[in-house]
C-alpha cells in the first residue's frame, strides 16, 4: 500500500465513524466544504436530538497500545488540537478520537464531550508552559495544543480523561 497522506487518513476516520453511527441507528452525514469544528452532523431518530461530531484520526504503524511522555506519562495516544479548542464548550459537540492500527487494520474510538476536551487542552498547555519556565526555557508560545487519553491506573500531573471512560462510549451521544 502506498504512503497515505493526512487527508486520506482523516477521511478514513470519518467514514469509520459514520459506519459506527449507522450500526447504532443514528442518521449521520459528513459535512462538505470547510464547516468549522464539525465533520459529522448526527440525529437520533428515537429522541429527535441533533448533535455534532469532530473526528480526529491518528494513524499508527505498529500494534503498540500506548505512547509515553516524560511530562504527561503513559497515554493511549495524543492528538494535535488548536488554541480554539480551549474555549469550545458546546453540549451538542463531541469529539471522536480515532486510532487506526495499520498492522491489524482496525480502529479504536474514544468519544469525548467538548467540555472535557476544552478543560484538558487548556490545563495541558498551562502545565507545559509552567514546566518550560521551571527549566529556564522561554520557548515561543504557539496555538498548538495536545489532547491525550490516559489510563485509570496511572498517575498524571493534570486531570486526564481515561480510556476506561471514553473507549467506544457511543452512549454519550444519546445522553
């Protein structure tokens, strides 16, 4: 298989999420064009509720189950976000963080409310900058933020969302 570009990986993640939603009885459609912060519009035919999904897909070349950071510990993965995600607290917006594992050709899905993402990326960046200053590094502040999902049995320097709470938790969408 040829090298996949970022757009192809992102589209594969969105289609994988659409298939999961269809299998759970949701009506879902990908947005077209450059709709900001929304990849998929979803309606629940049972409750008549509408919500939005932003899909962030990570492509993994190995079967490893986690990544390690000296500062933030062991996590299932990390996704690049933006400073704007610190302020998005919309009860109808959820993020689906997806990991595609190339060797097994499988996906993992983590469904997280926007308020949890906003809180984490804000605190993560503040902690990162504080640690940089402690080490005497000025470092240019950027708009890049990182979202991580950790494990319940591990220790973290900031409040970190857990795999055990968000892994395949599609029920969050119906709440």
